[in-house]
């Protein structure tokens, strides 16, 4: 039998537990418990955890924020850009949520962040933004921004990022409304082709993933 969703009072109690945590393990346990509620009222507290020097708790907080979904986006976007650690975790959360309001931060992270794991998360996130609910006339410009950032990242110096770019390009193409003759399709094909070509890509697993993406998009 499934348990009932946490009440506001219960969430308040878990937030208080988080604020009282006095050790690394207590912080991790309190964050995990709060994250499991998936209560929008927990978003602000979970975002605060992203700035603590506790990777385990940050992972739990990211999972909770993703479970909360779009209701957590405003809190994530209000993070101080000078707090690099918190912003890096926020990129992971925004990539998992897929809300278009995170577009600017994801593009910036993919093209400028110093951490390969952050750029990898951003690349995947740009490939799976949830654009279906947007008005049809707003989607093309957003899809184009995603595509331009992903194509630029084809030359990233880290193979894990290039692998994620292949994943992102596939996801973007599958979710797009581009007609067969649209230039963006050709641009996507060219980028994946470069990643699958041994003359340009020296990491076998990246080449294989890009080739798989091309196979999954036979209309190209």
C-alpha cells in the first residue's frame, strides 16, 4: 500500500530536522528524507543544501528537486552565480527537470563551465527540454539555441561531454518539429557525423554513440 503524500506540517518538520543537522551524516539523512517528499514547499531548503560542502547531501537534494519538477525552477534560478558549487549542482537539477526556464543557464554551463560533469549534464539537459507545451511559434527559436550550443560543444576537450552531446543531439532531433527539409536537420546530421568519424573523433565509445544516434534517426 502506497504511503500518503507528506503534509505541509510533515514537510515543515523535515525542514526543521535539516536545519538542526549537526554532522555530515545527519545532513545527508535529513536531506534524503526531505527530498523523498517531492513537496514544492521543500524546494527552498533543498536548494540551500546545494551550497553546502556535502556531495552526498547535494546528490539527494538534486534528486528531490527533480522530483518536485517545475515548481523548483524559480528557487534554482535565484542561486548566487558566484557560488560555483551550488550553481554546478543546480545545472544538474535543471537538466533533470527539463523546464525551458533553465535554458540560459544550461547553455552557459555547456559552453563555459570548467567542470566536465557539469557540461555533460547541460548537454543532456539541452536535448530533453520539455517544449511540447509551448506555443508552436516559440519552439523554433529555443530549439535553434539548443542546437547551436550542442554543435559548438562537438569540439569539447572531454570525451564524456562529447558523448553527452551525441545524446543531446539525438534527443533534440527526436523532440523537434523540424520538417524533413529543415536546415537544422542537416546541421544535426553533420554534427553527429563528425562525432562518429574516426578522422575527427578519437574516442571509440563516442563514435559508437553518435553512430547509434544516426541509426535511430533514419529520416536523416
